[in-house]
C-alpha cells in the first residue's frame, strides 16, 4: 500500500517559510496572496494489505516521528 502524509504547522504557530514565500510572491507582483503556509509531504510504501491497519500504523509513525504534534498537524492518505 502507498501512504502519503501531509504535515503542516498548526494555526497560530508562526510559519517563517510561509511568510518568506508570501513576501516573495508580493515582490513578484502577486499582491493579492495572503496566509501562505508551507508544509511537507512524506510518501512511502507499506507491506500491510489492510487499509485500516495501515492507517493506524502510519498515524503511530506520525505521532512518534514524522510530525511534532505540539506544533504540527498531519493528514494521512492510504491508497
């Protein structure tokens, strides 16, 4: 199975990269852009064939390693 994890800073946490991208977009003429947030995507394969078990396993990975759950949230997709 394929797993895709999207990790983003929680609302209210300062996103320095997002602010830098927003400023660059403004500098390039896209002044109507606001609220830019930068995240990351992690994709990998699993040998698990049961989708529910795979999702539970990936969520455990996120809680322990892939996301800092104090300041980040995540979304898991299993295909």
